[in-house]
């Protein structure tokens, strides 16, 4: 599981010109990709890491400040440009595999106490955000102990 985490002062996601999720106050935008061998344990590991990362002002975490999260599915995080000029998506898990893990990730963050807003899985979305800092990190379950 791979996540791009951005500290944002404001953010929202639109589907067909309608806002489907937004940060009610400054928080984190999480673009989440799922690969073939991901499971619920990987989702928990990534969720806990992000929720507790001290990347907000004064080295605070989203957990310690009750900052909201906007989680958006992003299969392109597993795109490969190794060969040719057209990206390959073969490392991204298909929807029937990735959607339940995406939903589990969101529900687990809520269990941890997070206020979580989402995009719409599989939809063409427009993401609007103001990256604060800027602060952007990549959290990959393969890198976590």
C-alpha cells in the first residue's frame, strides 16, 4: 500500500462538479494506492503511521491535534514508466481487490479517532488543495517495520 500524504490548509474533491469530500479545517490529504499483495495488516500499518506522523505545525500529529483527513483512491501511485512512453498499471490491484482495502483503510482511521472525508472510489475526480509548507511525504507499507 502506498500513500502520498500532503499537509493542506484547505482541500476538497469534486465528482461531476459536486463536492463529495472536503477538509472542514486544515489537515491531511491522503492519496492511497493498493497493490496486489496488500492486506488489512498493511492498511492498519499505513493508517497508524500517517495518523501519528509528526508533520503538522510544531511537530504535531493529526492524532494529537484532531486534524481531519481527506482520503482519495489513487491507483496511479502504482504506475510504472520503466518501459516505453505509456505507463503500465499492472502493479495496481484491480478494483474488486483495492476497493475493500481502501474502505477498510478509511474505517480503520475512523476507529483510531480520525474525522475522515473521502473521494468516490473509481470516479473521475478533481482534487483541489492548498499544500501547506509545502509538506508532501510518501508512506509505503513495504518500507514500514
